[in-house]
C-alpha cells in the first residue's frame, strides 16, 4: 500500500512559491502564481510530487509496515 503525503493544496500554499514578475499570467501584486510557475517551483523542492485531480500536490511512498 502506498502512503500519500500532501505537500500543498488549494488551501495550503508553500511560502517558497512566488509569482514571476515577468509572467503575463502571474499576478505579482496579488501574490497569484500561475500553474506553470507553481509546477516549476514545487517540483524544484519536491521532484517526485504529482498534481492530483483533487488539486493537491502529493508524494506517494511505499508503506513498508513493521
């Protein structure tokens, strides 16, 4: 069975994820990060993370039990 760890979701934003001033989609003044820049920044920190249909960034790990 795989263990699911939620890295971020639509309610919990990582403080390290910042909008790009030069992006036409990011809103730097309102601290909105477009999906492309969110994806790049989260994958830099969590390269094995996946974005799910539940709007969550998750990492799946094998649960080896005891």
